[in-house]
C-alpha cells in the first residue's frame, strides 16, 4: 500500500507540471501557423505529418524533467514517432524475462478551426492559447457545443485548446507517469517491467500509422524486450453520460471506401452534351445514406456496436461553376464491427442501383480502397491500404484485471463514492470506444512468422489477426473531441498519470 500512497502523492504533486507541459504542447502551433513559410512558418503545424515542433519540445522536456534515466533513452524512430524507454536495470530480472508495456498516444491533432472558436465562443478563448478571459466567453454556446461540461464552479480544473482532449493530454500523462516510475523504482514501481512510451504521428489522417511502422519495421526479428505484452492507449476514454476515464478494451475497425465517378464535361448551358458525375454521384450518396438509415447490410455486435457508413470527403474536378464537371471523387468512412469484412463493404457500394445506373449512362464508376501515400514529418511513406482492424481484449485477460485493480488502488481514493465530480467515477468502468485509435496498427496476420512472440506474452488471436493485449485509459470525453471548445479536465489527467504509474508492477507480478 505504500507504493499506492506514494503514487497518489506524486500524481498530485506533478499535476501543475503536467498542466504546464500540456498548455505549451497545445500552444506550439501558434508560433508557426501565421508565419510566412519562407520564415519557417507552417500553416499545417500540429496536424498529421506536421508534428515536428511539438515533438521536439516534448523530447527536450522529457530529458529536462527526468522522465528518462539518460538522454539517449528518448529518440525519434525512422517514421518520426517519439520514443522513450524506462526500466530498472537493478531489479534482478533479465531484460528478456520482463513484461514489455507500450504506452501509446498520438501527437497530431485535427485542424484547429481557430477563427471559428472566436466567432462562436467569443474572443476570450483561443484554439491554441486556451482560455484568456472568462468574461469574454459565450458559456451558454460552449455548453451547447460540447457533449459534457462540468458545472461552472469546477471550470478552474479545465484546460482548453485543440488537442487538449484528443490526445495531447494522454501523451503528457505518459511523460509524467514515466517520471514517477523512475522516481519510485526503488519502491518496486518498475520491477520486472520495461516501459516503451511512444508519442506517435499521423494518427488523425491514418489511424495506427505509428504502430504500423513499429510492427512492420522494428518488431520483425526483434528480441523479447522489444515485443509488447500489453499496449495501453492513452486516447480519451470518457463518455458524456457514463463518466470519464473508463477502461476501454476494444473498438470497431474502419476503412475508407473511395468512389471515383468520371463523366464528360461540357458547357453548363448545354448539359445534354455531357455526362454529369456530380449528379450521378449525388444519387450514389443518397442511396447509400438510405441503406444505412435502414441498416441494410450492416452487422451488429453486442459489445462493439453496429457497423456504420457515412460520406466523409469529396473533391470535384470541374472547369468552372458554369460547366458540367469532369470528375467527382468522394469517400465513405466505414466502421466495421465483428462479422463485417472490408471486401464485403466494398461490394455493398458496388451493388448500389445508382452505381449501375451511372455506368449504364456511360459514366465510369470505380469503387476502391485508397492507399495512404503522404510522407511523415521525417519523410517516411508507409503506403498502407486504408483498412484498419477491429480488436477486443477479453475482460478476464490479466491486463484488464490489473487495470481494474490499479484503478481501485490509485484512482478510486481520489473520488468520493457518491460523487460525480469532474464526471469521474469512484468505481472503475470497463467499456469500449465509439471511435478509432492507434490500436488498429498493432494487429498482424495470425500466420505471420516475422515477429517472434514468446508464449508468456499472451498475445490474442481474433479472426485473421493476432495482437498483444490492449486497453485504453485516458483523459478526455469522446463526444468533445474535434469540436470547437475542446477541453480536458485536469482531474482526469491526474487519474491517468496515477494508473499508468501503478499498472506496471501489478501486471509484471502476473508473469509469476
């Protein structure tokens, strides 16, 4: 119990440090987005493949605050992920016999929509610098925008800004937790464990790209001390109704389905001379939406929920706004639950009546899965098909049971039994995500022989894939992510830090 109490004390002691690092991590793009490119500016700073300045800051800070034992223990891998490693070399356990725990959080954000924050919420709040003047904020509008906002007398605990909930606070929790683990290694906090903490890149554009690089380019042929026994995803696990900081043990998969409708362009005054891909493509979109509304062709799963499909992106090639366009390209975001396959999801679009009608009218319609071809901030092109696997870790797996036990030891004591303060709950809640996470990057084909996984690591087999045990625990409410007014409750940051610091020794003890 002494370790529990020390972790509780240090998670509280270092919360101000966590707030300071998080505020700066959110703010950094403000130095670049409005600066001319020739002067070192970057209008996309902070977004996928533009994480460099943020990660350089975190790398320096990790060394400065003692979140690694040596400066060489934090580095960038070939993809651009920031990696830092902590362990206790004097615990008497050989590296090959230790449990390997990955902490994973993505460091990129979606577009800040900075002008919209001020237009909608007032000029007392900014997407990068956060709350600057509470008296100049439209709090009623803010409450309307968000899925959950604590009562006003608790707003001193909130930190606003793009990425605060998705997922920069999770990455900062990883940083502070590794600092605490090193400080408490003589108390057994790291006994029998290796922590490989990763701030990944390109997740928003290409879910799981960071872990994909690890699995494809680092783990094949790697020794046991690099192969994960468990992955803890620091993506936000809060729900506006059910409570924040839950333990999430699964998620649906997802994919992008791209439809390319090519017609024949002509002058808009003589549309009979052309074939309009926008009109025929619009019919495809409308039919697809009706099919989904009726749940025709979509499976359901008791735990993960039902599959979904929604139009998510479009591009029109046209000579002008007074012409029949030449080509219309659009994409569906397709969430895949258990029992659904990418192959069938593509077929379901192919067999829409509107697709057949467009082809019969002389237009070309191609239905395909796009490949992600953008280089990371380090210039690496991963080139994966945009299909992302679902995964589930059984509730009785030791990783989930240890997460529940860690919660009871170092999170529950922070919260009164009958209180809903900060939307935290006294008792641990086990659930699943609605959206996708970096977890999709860890599954590999179950027949893969390139990665040697010792039996004691207890990897799981799910359908055609195998993967380490995974679960999520992180600050942030799912419904608040990607919205203007995004915030994180710092009491959730404290809880996350504490659980990350308590889990390793509990889990290592299950190795026997």
